[in-house]
């Protein structure tokens, strides 16, 4: 398993902890690292995902809400919700990661950590979001200052 996949799994676990216990994200990262041996590159990327996701949580949750028909964030399983949050953060703020890689990783992690329906649920919301983001990018290119 690659270091980015490991980092995403660590990030999911810590984001879940933050969501459930309302603990400070930095404190949650430190607690995780005290209890589990992780490589530096895994810690670095997972910390970026955790802190970035939490820093932009309102914007990220808004994107998810706008792309999830008939589902409010409160009704979503916490595992699915935090996978979605992490993936949306990657799509919005990690230009060096191909969007298809982000989507595939989120779906796979959902299948591993969520319910039997998590993969398709995550896929549906992220696909809708990705289409919307691509359309917004095209509109900005056509009507922007380029």
C-alpha cells in the first residue's frame, strides 16, 4: 500500500475521532502518532488532509450538501461523511493530485471502512461534485479574464 493511501486511512480515523469527540484536530493527530507508529511521509500527508479539511469544513460541507440529493449531513454515516470531506478537500485544494485518483481512493476507502453501500453512495456524491467543479472551471475559463 502506498504512503498516500495509508495517509488517507490515518486521516479518516483522525477526522472520525474529531467528529465524534469534538477534540482539537492537532491534539487528535498527536494522540494518534503517540499510539501508532507511522512513517514521516504518511504523517505529513495525513496531517495536511486533516488540518486542511477541518480548516475549510464549512465550505466543504456546503459543497457536499449541494451535491447530495435527499441526504443532509446529519443523516450521513460519519465514516462516509468524513471520507467525503477529505476527498472534497483534495479536489479543491490539492492540485497535484489527479481528481480521478482522489475519487477512486475515496470510493475504495468507503468500501473498506463503511457499509456495503458506502462505495456507491460516495461515488454518487463525488461524481456530482466533480461534474459541477469541472463545469465551473469551464465557465470561468470562457467568461473569466483569460
